[in-house]
């Protein structure tokens, strides 16, 4: 693992990303400000969730999920409008569906499940 890289007055790029996201900055704006790619911002943001400060540790962890390239391409315009990476948008969609208990409504497969 590489050592922390002080960034814009923060002790690391991860700390900078966390602070900027807490201020409501979009991923693309953070990437431009720090001088890294939006996908690196997303990865650093995930590492904050995976390895939060001890005072904030809960049960949140990240797992890798592979999505088909075609799916990511269909999400691209929606992600661009929001200043997000395609992967972050996909994560947000899945999180919103699960959090709102909308899986059955989104899949609309009640008849198949009943048989």
C-alpha cells in the first residue's frame, strides 16, 4: 500500500475526497480540483466507506460487482448529467432501490415468483 499523499491541505487524497464530498462537490469537480480521474475519486470514496476512521466505523464495506459494458454505456449520459462516474451512478441506483424496498416493483416479476 502506498503512503498518503498530502493534497490541498488534507493529509491524503482520500481525506480530500471525503471532505469535498461532504461539502457537496460533484465527482468530476473533485477530480479536476485534485488533478485525478473521476474513477480515482470514486475509488477513494469507496475506500473511505471501506476503511472509515475508527470513530465512524459501522458495518459498511464495499464489494466488487462486475457490470456489463453495455449497461455502463447506457448509464453514461445520466452519469454525465450528474457529474458522476457510471459506476457510482449504478451504485446509487442499486442503493436507492434496496433502501426504498423497490426491488419487486422495479423487476415486476411477481407472477413468475408466484408460480
